[in-house]
């Protein structure tokens, strides 16, 4: 009888260990999903990383919408060696949509497709299909390069949807984008503005534009953090700064 109990206990322990390992492995692998997006007029492709234990719980989680750069796609962040570990440590859902450059093209008088796709279609799909904290406080949007520009535009235009914004090496180039940012910041009610994290490499050609964006926010006393760090327009800057934004977003959820 004692032997049977010991064997049973060992078998149960092995089963629990195996189950935990499988759940952890599942949580550390980004899943790719596709759904029809009215804003895009096409099928959207999105990578989603769920936090450890998601499938075995009924808890609701904050969501970080993380946007890739112009020559990348939805696999850019999951491919980084640090990514799954860091995202899992903070216990949040990370959503990474594929954003081809065509989504940033002007459409006459209508805004580029990426804006309503991220702020309406994507957030709506995620809130409907996953256990999220479906509020502005529970959502952050951030990106690198082209994705940093997109995050800033979406965050400033939809402060009711996102409480925290991250613009890292953001592609704020061109007179049109500069004037658009200035207009959005000027029109933004300071009391309902999102918190904005800005970072750019000191050797990046985009540094002056990122510095001007921080100055616009400062002139309106909109809460933000601006960092100039060593490096150029590369992962040498993006890896540590995206990790820094994870910390910022997590801290604002407490």
C-alpha cells in the first residue's frame, strides 16, 4: 500500500510537472491568428503571446499592442531572444499585428487604414476573444521606427482607448507628420492624455524629430519620459528600450 501511494504520488507529481511545462511552453510561443478587418478591407494577421498560466486560469490581463518597424512583420519581436521571457515575466497579453507599408498610405480624405484597424478592429477582436482588462488603463500601445510613429498617432488620437504610449526611434520624419503631431498634441486635453514614453538613439538620424515631439508634449505639460540613449536606428537601441517600456507599462498598471 505504501509503495502504491508513493508511486501514485510520483505519477501525480510527474503529471503536474508535465502539465505545467506544457502550459509554460505554450505561453512562451506566440500564436498567429487571422481575422477579417473592415478597416483594412482584408484579412489581418496578428501574433499573440499569452502570459504563463493563461489557459488554466480565469484571470483577466492587460494588453500591450506592440508594433514592428517598416521592413519587418508580426514575427519581428517573437524572434528576439529576450522577448518571450520578458513578456512572460510581466504577466500581460502582447499583441503584434502585421502592418505592411500600404496600411500607412493616404486614402484621400480618410486617415490611413492602420489607425482605425489598431484602435477599433484589433482592440475589439482581442477584447472579444481573450480575457482582457478592456479599459484604457489596461491597454498600452508601443512600437519601433514606423511602428513608433503609428503608436504615437493612435495613442494621441484615441486617448480613451490607450493610457500608455511608447514611441521608440519613431519615424516622425517629413513635414506632414510633424504638423500632424503638433496638431494632435495641441488638441489633446492634458487631463485625459496618455502617458508617453519616448526613446531614440543619439546617433539616429531621427533624433531631432523625436526630440521635437518630446518638446511638444512638454509645452503642454503632458506626462512623458524622454530618453536619448547611445546607438543608432537598430536593435542595439530597440531591444533594451522595448524592455524598458515593458517596465513602464507594468508599473503604470499597479
